[in-house]
């Protein structure tokens, strides 16, 4: 049991010590961008990896979208929604995200080769990170159940102080 707890603590600290990697992805305008530019504003962010076939991903991003106006009154942060759909489904993912209104308030990125996904050690979606203004991952979770978005916001508030 003691070994298990030590291993768990090391894994959690390793995730929290991670930084946003430098990877090339595409934005909603079709432009190539480097993920390190996400740090240019110096504000905390939620980075959510999702796909069009992932119902929990969509529910979580919708829940965050619905709460966003109230949250932005309390903290300065951004939401980055990273589609992991491959190049065959990229047009569908762009249309889907825009149709849900996410393009208005989210930074939309399209990781058609899953390079960013691999660099962040994402193996399943949804996988969500909270990153402080310096690019350090301070919170991470996979899957989604209603209410998880509250945990995300609590993590954002801690790193936006």
C-alpha cells in the first residue's frame, strides 16, 4: 500500500510538473500555429482534447461553454479546445465546433496528426488540463461526469491569483 501511494504521488507530481510542449497544429482559419504561442498572453487556460465521436467530450465542452460568462467574471483565463480528429474528419470537426458556438469563446485547434496529443501524453479523450500562465500543467483529468467542470474552474482560480 505504501509503495502504491508513493507511486501515485510521483505520477501526480510528474503530471503537474509538465509543460506545454512545442508542437505545430492548425487553427480554425487553417493557419499553422505552434502550441507554445498559447503562452504568449500569460493567462491560465483550460486545454481540452476532444473528438467529434466522443459524447463525454462534447458534454464537458458544452458545460464549460455554458458556465464561461460567469467564470470570466471571477478569473482571467482561456479555453483551448483541441480536436483530435484526423485529417479525414477535420472539416467535420471545424464545422461541428463552429456550429456549437465554441469558436466565439474558445481557441480552436485541430491536431490532425495527433502530435500535440502525443506530446501531452493523452491516450484517451476527453482529457483536460489546466495550465498556469507560464505553461505548467497544474491539473489534469480524463473522462467526464457532470460537475467535473466545477473542479476545472477551481483549478483555474487557484492559478489565476
